[in-house]
C-alpha cells in the first residue's frame, strides 16, 4: 500500500472533522457576540461562505504558481488551526469590545445587519479562506502523482465529508461536554495539525505537465459557454441543497424538538449523504461516467424533493407512533427525507468535476472553479431559504420551488451528442417524467396533514392561526370551556411554548408582581421574551411604571399578539409606555445603554437550541450590569424539565451574579429566581400591599390565587444560604460549558424527590422563619402574615401540580379547613379542579339559558367557594343528574359538602339524596 493511499484519506477526514467543529464553534461564539437571531446566523453564514469562496478563487488564480502542493496544503491546514482558534476566541471574548461598536445601530435593521456582516467577514475570512484552499490543493497533490482526476476528486470529497460527519457528531455529543467550547477549539486545531503532518510526510514529485486531451466531436463548438453552463449548474446545485437544508430543518421541527443535538444529527445525515454520493461518483468516474449522468442526477434530485415530501406521511406512519421523538425515529425519518437528495448532490458534484476537468486540464484550477461556483451557490442558499422562500412561500412552496430549480439546473448541462435527434428524444423523456412528478406535488399537505398533526397534540383546542415566519412556524390555539373561550396557547414549530391558562398565567405575572411588591419605587422595566403576553400585561397594569421595554426575537410573535388580546385596549403592546424591540435578548442587553429597575425574563425552554445563552453565569452578570442600584431581576426556572444537577448548575450561575439571590414558587414547579443589584429601599407594609389596593390588579391577583399579601410572601422557597447548600459542588452553567444543561426535554419533576423536597411547605416555613433575607426585605407585619400561610401554600402546590396531590381523604380535610378557617375563594376552586375563570364562564352560560353537567359542577364549585353550601348542593345534584362531569372532582365536592353538612347542620345535607349515593 502506497503512503498516498492512506495518508490523503486520513488528512481529508481530519480536515473535514476540524472544519465542521470550527464552524459549529464559530456559530456558537457569534451567537454570544452578534446575537442568536436568524439575521446574525445568516450574516455569519454569508461571511463564512465568502471566505470559502475566496479560498477557491485564490486556488484558481494562483494554480500555475503552486510548485509544491504538499507544503501549500500543510500550511493551509496550519492556517485553519491557528486562525480558526483565533477566530473562535476573538468572537467568544469580544462581547465587551463589539457591543459599543454595534450599539448605535440597535433598532436599525439594515445598518445592524451590515455591521454584523462586516465583523463576520473580518473575523472569519482568513480561516474560511484556508478551508477553501484545501480541496483544490489535495487534488493538486494527486495530480502530481498522475492519478485519474474524477475518481480522486470524488473519493477525496467523500472522505472529507465523512470527516465532517464525524466532526458534527463527536463535537456535539462528546467534545463540548468533556472539555467545553474552548477545549473543543484546541482539539479541532489539533486535527488540522495532524492533517498537515500526515500530508507533509508524503514524498515530493516534480509537478506533472498537464496533458491536453483531444476534444470529443462537437465539444469545441463553444467551450467557454459550456464551461460557464457547467459552473452555473454547480452553483444552482449548491444553492438548492443549502436552501433545502433550511427547509428540511424547519419542517422537521414540527415533529422533533429543536435542540443542538437534533441539529447535529440532521447535519450529520446531510453530510453522510454527500459522502455516499462522493463514493458513487468515484465508481462512476472509474467506469467512465458519461455527461448524460449529470442531467439525470439533477432531474432525479428535483423528483426526490417532491417524492420524499409526498410520501413522508406514509413513511411516518410506518416507522413512528404519534408523538414518537426517539433518536431512532428521528434518524429514520430524516434519512428518508434528506438522504436521496444529498446522495444525488454528492454524486453530481464528483461527476461534474470530471466533466469540467476534461475542458480545463489543470487539476487545481478546475477544482477551484468547481468549488467556487458551488460555494457561491451555497452562500446564497441559506439567505434565499430563510429570507425569501420561508416568509413568502413557506416550507411546502419552498420544496416545490427547489424542485423546479433542480430542473432548471438540468437544462444548463448540455450533452455533447453527435446524434442530436437521440439527445432531444432522451431530453424530452426526462423532461416529461420530471414534469409528471412535479404534477403530483401534494399542494395543501402541509396544512391539512402536518399542521393537523401539531393540532392533534391538543385535541381539545381550536387552531386559530398558523404562520411560517422568519424565525419560527407559529401556531395559536384557543382552548374552550363550556363552549366559550377559556385561554390561548402558543406553539412554535411543534412545541408548546406558552399559554394563558390560570396555572401558567400565575407564574408569568408573578415575574412582575413579586419584584414590584418588594421595590415599589421601580419606574423602568425590561421584559425579555413576550410569549403570550401575560408578564407584559402585568407590567402594563402597573401605573407606577413609566417605561416598559419588550424584547423578543420574533417579529411575528409580537405582531400576532392581538390574537391573545382581541379586546380593544387589552393588548399591552398598545400601551404608550411600551416600546418593542425585535432582537435577541442577550444582544440587546449587551448593546443598550439603558438601565432598569426591573429586568424579567420568560424565555423559551432553556434546552431549546440557543436558549442556554440566556441562562449562563455570564448572562446573569450582564443582567446585573443593566440594573439600577437596588433593581431586581426575576427569571423563569422550569425545573420540571431538568435533572436536579441541571437545576443546581443554573442556580449556581445565578448566584455568581446575584450572591443574595432567592428562589420562589410560581406554581407547578415553575420556579422564579429573584436577585437584586445591591441594597435598596425596603417597602413598608403599606407599600408591599399597594397592588391589592388597585381594583384591577387586585381582582387579577385574587383570580390567580394571590388574594392577600401573605399569599404572595408564602411563594418564598429559599434564600441564598439555602441555594448555596442546594447547589453544593455543582459547577455553574457557563458560556464555555453549555452542556452542563442537557438537551433532554422530558418532564422530570414527578420522578424526582429532590424537587418535592425543595417546595415542601414545612421545610419552606422553617427556612422563611430563619432567613436573614426575609427579615431584611419584608416588613414585620407581612412576615407574620406569611408565616400563617404555609399550610395553605401546601394546598396551592398540589392543587396546581397534580403529581403531588395527596389521597382524596387528605384533600377533603384540607378543603374543609380552608373553607372554615379562611375567606379564600380561588384556592377552594383549584382544589376542586375548577377556577374563577371557569366559574365565570359557567355563570355566563347559565344566564344565556344553557345547562350541562360541567356547567352545573362549576356553578356548584363557585357557590361552595362563596360558602353558600345549600346552593352548592342544588347545583351538584343537577350536575349529577346530567351525568356528573369529571367524576373525581364531583366526588371530592360531594364528600366536602357531606362533611360540612354533617358537622354544621347546613342546608347542604340535601345533597345526600343525590343519585350518586
């Protein structure tokens, strides 16, 4: 075995792996410095591709001056390692330097994107140029050994993309977890050094003199035009594939969560298909590939786009059960959707290289032109897919358009046949077959089938609106109760992001109500992420706030907010104090000069790709730097999505920025991290209770289980001493170690005793009583009131989170105590499985003359909460007579009324004559 037979493939694998690892790292670092929006991702992609194109161009113009391809290649690999590491560390650590440069452009979309692109070009041009040089130089090395061009191009391309597959998987699944982003960059540079060393050990040969091949008949008619047409086909092929990648990834997020590991698997499958295509091309070139193959590949690629989309529902039904998100299912479905096109694209690239080389004998030049054209198309593809196709035509229209573009590319490939009649006949057959496939395109399948699958996850909801926007596919659902609107839900891609049901609305509004009770002098507030607008509504309801800034990465989410707030004047974005900013929340904090009294955040789940940047220690320190002295930060901590150590890592990160941070219970294990920037004014009891003296705010707080100031204080879970003890020796979540938070989005709370112990009422009562923080920040009268609320908070906890619900006998006893010992109305309703909102709907229905078991049950629950036991009994009997509604809730209400009647002699005793007895 010759040295070249194993050294060059090994170098290709190392080089491809390192390039993909660096590309991933550059995107992560750029997300930190330039923002994690679709705009910043697009400009970074364009900058990266521009660098690749420049490398290809240099190979074209300098091909005759390359005397030692081996040394040139080794230096290129060293350049990738050195400048690739430099680009990563520069982007990773340049936030403080870049932010002031971009601050003047904040809010100016065009100017900001140009500035981002300029920074991306400056940082990424050199390493990307070095990457662009490698494949032409490798082909130059092979040409020195008089190896057949087409076979070696396709083979090296296959090895290089195989290395990229390994880089995508090893980097995401192992290296970042083990050594962090910085360590991964060093390992990637080591891969480049290994590739340089392997190739540098090859013996040098004198450069081969290009052999001029005699032109085949008809080939000399218009050689320049033919070359340009071939390069145009290469460009369109690259454009189509990269645009398809955008469409595929958006489409597949309807079924699978958009985590970094999901994207790594998808990218690995794309690259694996290209690698297989390279192997196919190598075999075809070895057997003497004909020019006619090129047109066949392109027509087949276009047909594959149509057929894989059309048949996807059938394949989905065969390999996956509804809601199946296992990795095996992801791989099988993605392989069916993407691999045919990727294999054909890889084969087309290799065979096209062979045909181009027959017209341009110099190996480095022909390879450089091929990769330059392909790279230019690849640079345009993501921009076209993200900014033109998706907003204008959506995924389905995009698939059809790309299929048509593959057909157009096929017409750029002219067959140099002597028998023109035969060539026309074959072309007509290919075109006819392709046209027949296009005619079978399943228009309407997206909304009828795939959007329907998203809606099927919420069988009790009505789909109001679906939109394929710039950054997400969003769905708005309305949940009805008793035939009337109850609450709304926002689903992005296929994941439920936010809802306005009472349980969710409670913790979202607590993000505002809690810090505003503790800081009555707050005047300026910032909300990061709008969601369904519950937090924004709570801020806008506060008359003492003078300015409210709302920052969200999605323009479509902000524009669609009227679906959630249809009543005139109810949309918080219409408040004159509110300004909206479409931007990544972290980038906004880096670039704004404004400071706030309250910064609150309701971001997407932290395990979704890119969101981890809003939970790291560096981010929380950034938040602190944007607070006025004495200002508060309140932040969502959805521990039900986490393993205990993942929660500890975020808590530790928060404490790094807010050493006196505290933890509060929003409901259903939606916890709230609360931190303060230094000491500030302590509210008096009157100031703490001010929100309950505002009729509008008080009514909303009461409907969400906060009927008294003491109930707000009882949401306390622990102070900084408790959090430090809880976090233990777990290291903080940081920008450099994002995988301290996994990508597993399963609900972990019911199976973990750790979370139950964190919110256990008796332990919380003891922590509250001994806490120096509560003594310093809460008025004495409020503290005394809070101490009496923890038994009730225990009931709130299990009423809002059924997995923690005790036996029915315990709930009945608790409910009787609440009714006898307090005047609370919302908590009894929650314990019964009702709510003030549902009682109001039931009463409206009753006024209109409607009646049902469900309506009568909620009417009975409402009367019970009012302590009108006789009326409650009457409605309960009617509910049972009509079918009983939810049997567990009816039984609970019945037992409660029976117990009250037995001990108090009220008119509720009549309920015992109910048929259910």
